[in-house]
C-alpha cells in the first residue's frame, strides 16, 4: 500500500510546487527584461496585433483557470481525511498555475518579439496574481472547507 506524506510534508510539497512554477516564470521574465535594451521599448505602441494576444489570453485563460480549479476542488473537499484533501488539492492547484504560467510566458515572449511594455505589464500582473494565490494555511482551510479540528492540524503542521 502506498504511504502518503504527513500533513506538514504535503503542505510543503504544495508550496514548493507553487513556488517553483512561479519562480520559473519570474526568472525567464527577468532574463528577457535585461536582454532588451530600455531604449527599444514602446510603452503603448499598438501597431502590431500581436500586442493584444497576451491580454486576450489573460482574459480567456484566467477565468478558465478559476473555473477548472473550482470544479476539480470539489473532489478534494469530498475527502474525509485532511491528508487526502491536501493530496487531492495538488491537481487543481497545478492546473490553475499551469494556465496562469502559460499566460505569463506568452506575455513575456510577446514582449520579446514586439518590445512593447504593455506585454511586460501583463506578465507582471499575472505573476503577481500567482503570488497572491500562494497556498497559505488559512487559504487552504477556506478552499477545502476544513473543520475547526482539521484547521488546527493544518496550522500545527
């Protein structure tokens, strides 16, 4: 029978996955930012239709990420054990982060192609949103609709 990680270990895994996905996007964004010279940037020049692709992707994919997360989260909420709830929380969290990361990477690549700061701003907003979604104990308790006893176990680690 497969041994599942303890609550504190599972919580660390969830946080490490979130941090790793976020930091990968941030490092790529910083590299692209320094690759381009500041004199080449256009602040709001919108000649190319490519400038609008990341914004359109954000408008479409961010709500889809939220809807998919909410639907998949229902499976985790149904679990009885806190350990099982945390284990089943990982999949919806990864799906949501992957969709947000896709928007962030599209924005930064489009910034590289068009030298338009509007795309870099889109990148910063999406990565900031990913940061806001970092899985804290209170946020997990809210998402997973934990009982008072399970909340205490989660906070104790």
